[in-house]
C-alpha cells in the first residue's frame, strides 16, 4: 500500500489522522509519514486498514466463500487455512492460504496475488478504484 492509498482509505473510514493513529496503535507522526510516503506502511498496519474497510463495505452485501468463487478442488481445500477455519470471505486476511497453488512467505507476496483476486476485489474494489 502506498501513502496515497493509505490516505484514501483513512478518509473512506471517516477518520482524522489522529483517530487513525489511535485505531492502528501508532503515533500521529507515523500516520503523517505513511501519507507523505516518508515511511513504508508495515504489513500489519495495511492488514488492519483493509480489514476495517472490508467490514464497513461488507455490511451492505453478502459474498460467497472463496472456495466456491474459485471452484477449489477438495484436495486443495483440505490444506487451506481459509477452509479449515471457515473464513472464505476473509481468505486474503489469513496467511498460508493456497488459492493460487502455494502459500506465500510474506504478506507482500500474498497481497500481490490478492489484489487481483475476485474475492478481494469484490470487497475492496479494484486497484484502480482506490
């Protein structure tokens, strides 16, 4: 996530910079730095923002589980944490999911795949919309 996206999400969540800092458990200076592009936005901060944003958006619509949308075969589902914990609407939030055939080692690698996935974009919107 880039600083501009951070700022857009913050505004869509109707939070001031101070409120966002409190919500994320970071300093106000950190929020300023994220938005200005002076600091890299840590994975745990990005994850929390995206989670909050999806909760806000998903109040208005229902969504199918990821394994139904992706038509995952049974052998893949059995090894996927999204299936194991029945979190198919939050598969993007959980590390170790194997929707593209393998688990990713980092949040950054996972989000490269998720940002182009129908499950994620149905909740967040496409990259172009944000």
